[in-house]
């Protein structure tokens, strides 16, 4: 038996022994994950354009982490970190369209061993065997209920698979159909003896930006969109056009979240269900003259993170400034559920901090790009980087040295790069020292991207991208 598989079996078995019988008081967990929804694009976050009344209400009922980041702001790496509690160089998914080890110790496996029922609906994107390929049970990381596709952005003609290789199809705009299915899942388990984990992963508001249902697109006029001040003049027209479509997706998903909140309330599940909302990364949308993701700027790297909890867990709604990274979600949820955290986990457990206890971090977390690819390819300026994100500062190095330094309190739109400015030399030195210490502790020697690709045996094209099909 391979060593990793043996470790996974021993880890999950240990959890099963510790939690031999399901505790009826254990909270249910619902994780709702959007794709490419940046932290700034909500009414509660101060965006003057977008209409998100349900998310605004949810934010008022939740712990909101205002400095949550996707440590590697691109789809597959974040999803693998959310599920395993590990950093990308550990689980190996540092590119899109590669495979997370089927024997990984994952959140659904651990919760299942602790007596939970598990269900996944929507986008997966960590199987790496083709974006439209059937995913068998042994590669589902412990999820049982299954209505999933690896990846599509054709939101109006979207397929999925259940337990067989028969292609099934969502009837309309897939995120709304997926939410309806999620609500049925919740209703059917309202009186069940076992707690559950439900993982609902939407494809929007990821581009294409202009495919939300017409009633949502009608809300937004590109000519009236107010841009962030870091959008340069040359990008304004395209940014307004893209944002109008992007916000239409956001408003459609806001209605979907309203349905989830109503279902939890009406089914009686709200008081025993942890509800998490986040995103796998953000979207530049013209800020800094850039587009899409992978960049270390806040529009790309910062993500929304709302955690609404049953009142019995001893938490209360508020904002927390502690930096929170993708790998921190798994141990935090296990901590809230009272389930032992596996030794394979690298992330931090913020459950006590949610209850009013100490911030478990040192006040900083890591931003990483192991190897640029796709929309961040080298010929358009993409490059490897390692960065430090604190509540106040963003500091980033590339392979040649310091690249970016921002004071996010004084300069919230990151318009003044202080890197290598002699007047900020002391600050830069302090942040660089902290970054180097964290990289050393993590065993990250910051090599060129092709070195890591060779170590893993990945095959990439001339854009540094793994092909979408086998």
C-alpha cells in the first residue's frame, strides 16, 4: 500500500475512533463557494454599483474576515487548499487542471469519519482528467451525494454527473438550478439524525461576463458604473462593460443566497448549521490595467469570507482583521465542529478566534505564484512571486528581488508602490525578513516555476498551462 494512502487511512480511522458515534449536537456545515468574486464587489464592502441585499444581510449576521485571501489566487490551487488544509506546494495543485491526490486527507473524508453525511453540487476543478469527464467515486474526496462537473463556464447549457457516466443537464442558468438542488438537499435532511456537510460551488461571476439571465443584466448600465480609482483611462471602457455583466452575475447569485437563507430558516436548520461563503479568488476587472486573476493585488487576491454560526457555538457577528488564507478553512471548520484536526493540515484553526479568543496567526499570511500560466503567462508580464499579506501591508518579491510594497490603510487602492523607496527601507526590510522566515518554515526555497513543474512531472504548453483534456 502506498505510504500516502496508508497515512490517509490511518488519519481518517483515528478520527472515526475519536468520534465513534455521531454527536447529535454537532453542527451541520454548508460551504458556498463562488468563482472569481472579489472581496470588494458587495454592498456591505462599499461597492457603490452592485446590488447584493441578501449578502449584505448575511454579512451583518456573520463573522466577516476583512483580510481573507486566496494564497494562490487561481481556481484549482485554492480549491485543493480549502479541502485539504494544505498549501499548494504541499498538495501539489499549483496549476489549474492537475489532479489532487485521491488519497489526500480532506474535509469531507474527515467529517464523514466523524459521522457526517457529505454532499457536493456544482463545480469541482481538482480532478485534472478533462473538464467534461465523469469523476468516479474514488476521486471525490469523500463526498457521497454528487451532482458535479469538473469545470464549465457555459452557465446556460451546463452538464453534470451523478453516480454514473450519464451526462445530465441543468435546466437553465446553472447556479440557480444548483441552488434549488441544494435547497432540496437541505429540506430532505432537516429531520435527519446525522449532521451533514454540503459543498455548493457556483461557476459565476467568473467570465464570460454577459450570460446572466436577462432580468439581472437589465439592472446594470455600463455608462453609469463607478470605477475604482486604480482603473487607468485606457481600461475604462472595457472595465465598465465587463463590470456590468459581472455585477449581473453577482445579483443572480445574491438571489440564490436568499433562497439558501430562507431554506435554512424555514426548515429549522439555521440554528444548527454553520454557513460559510467565500470565493476561490478575485478578479482585477481593469484595476491596475490588469484583468482576471493570479496577481498579488487585492482585487485578485482578497476574497470574501463570511461565517455564520449557530448561536450555541459562542460567537457573535463582527469583523475580524486577522489574515485568513485558503488552507485555514478546513481546520477552522473542524475546530467549530469539535472534530480532531489531522496532522497533515498546515492551516491555522481560527475557531477560538471566532469565539473571541486570540488570533492564532502572527499577523501575516503568504501570497504565492509558483509558476505563471494562462492569463498570467510570461509574455504578458506573468512571473513567479512570494508575498506577505498583513492587515495593513502587502509586500511581494519576484525572483529578482522586491517587487511590490503597499500600505493598504493609507493607500487602499494600491496606487503607490513603495518597493525600493529609500524612505521605506526599514519597513521593507522588516517585511522581507518576516517573509523569508515564513518561507523557510514552510520549506519553500522559491525556485523558478519550471523546477516545480519538473518535480511533479506536469506537462504544460507554451503558455505554461496544462491542457484541459487528457
